């Protein structure tokens, strides 16, 4: 089980928990504003862009080439950007906080 927090553009903190699927699916199922997931989680739209802290980014890892290409389409990308459709819900992300980019 993983419990995480999403911080929206309006600085609302939304705490959610889950044990399977992607972080995007978890956010969508819990109505996190700014996580649209228009492509359904196949890494082809960048509507689930999030920012991680530097420490959490190291734990989650860097995006692969396809995800990096999608992130390049977003004007607000940083070195700590990820698409949450590419992050699996697991104990590895328990306690992390993700800032919604959109």
C-alpha cells in the first residue's frame, strides 16, 4: 500500500492511497485536478505531468526515452519532471509528495 500526496496548482493537498496501477490512475480515480491522463496512460499526451522533489526523483528514477520525448512537448518541464502514468503505485513511492504541473 502506498499513501501519497498531490499538491495542485491552487496548493490544495490531496492525500490518496492505493496498491496497484499507475500514479496517474490513482490520481484520476481520486479527482486530482490537473491530472487528466487523456491518453489513458500510454505515455502519448503529457497531461499527467508532475514534479518530484530531488530526493524522490532519485528514488523513482529518470524517464525513459519515450517519456522524455513527451515531456519535451510541455513548456513547464524541469529536471524533476515525470509523467505519472509511468510511475507504478508501490511501496517505493509511499510517503512521497507530487506537485501537479498543469
